[in-house]
C-alpha cells in the first residue's frame, strides 16, 4: 500500500490562485486514492489565503517568516506523514505527475522533482528558454521548488531547507537529498504561474542578473535584493 503523504504549501497573499491549486491537488490525490493531509503554511498573509485554505479542507499553520525556506521547514515540522510533497500555491499538479512521484518514492528514491511548464501564453523565445531551463535542471538533477517530493527520513537526514538562503533553497535541498539516495527528476511536468514573467519586466530581470554578476550567490542570502520573490506583489 502507498504510505500516506503530507502536502505542504507555503503561501503569502495567495488568495487569487490558492483555490485552483488545492482543487487540482485534491483531484490528483483522489485519483490515486492517497491517504494524505494538506497543510497550507500561511506566511504573514494580509488577504483571505487562510480562509480559502480552510474552505478547501486544508489545515492552516500561521507563521510570520517571509522566508521561503523557513516557511517550508515550519510545515515539515508539523506534518504527520512519512512522505512529503512541497507544492507552491500557484502550481497545478495532476494525477499523472503525482503518480510518477509516488512511484519514484516507492521504488526507493530519496526524493525528486518534475519538469515545469507555465500556465499562460508565452512568446516563442520564452518557450525556448523554458525548454532549455528544464533540460539544465534535469541534467543537474535539481528540482524546481514549485514541486519537490521526498521521504521524511531523507528530508531530515539532509537537514531540511537551508535557511541561510532566501532563494535557491530548492537547489541546496536537491543536492542534499541526492547525497541521501537516488534523486529523480520526472519526465512529467507540473504547471505553474508565469506571473513573474508578466509582472516583472525585462529591466527587473536584468537588474537582478547584474546584481548576481557583481555579488555572486551571496545575493541569494539577501532578502532585500530579491524583489522578484519578496517585493510587493504586482498581480
């Protein structure tokens, strides 16, 4: 039998998108007849995120972190099941990708991730960039943070998400989990919001790239420098 699963969703002001995410996740879990809990970690939201989560049958944990790694770790600490699946609040998971993730864990993987597709319409150069990014992540065996799965044992042995990072914490955990056992990037993909491409323009992205060129990965330890993740939402 499939071990039960804890789905952990970090969420800051995600009232607009969270309902669809929870609906898709529930339908996928029902299709697989999974025993599960769904835990929304409400990180300092000022909107109806918590109410929407509860209306969809999720358990809500309130934190005041504004730190994605710490928020995910807070959820993992109170989750009750032996398998952990981290899903972003703007990401749609279907039964096909969820079944592949469960099969990977059942076959002995310590953890893994999936390909990523964007939900909205994209320009040709953006589609090419997504294909290249997916190939690079697969080759490097790095899971995108919007969908990352693992056993609790591997997660704890890896030390959880490294809270010294405000971004790229998914990269750090992917590498740490790979040291615990097989880390599998699925051929199946989840679909996630393209809002960062739409709400932050080319100038914003170029500014971030310039700062990264100047400061290297130390910029990823500085929340104030990471407006794409921690700045005011531009939905």
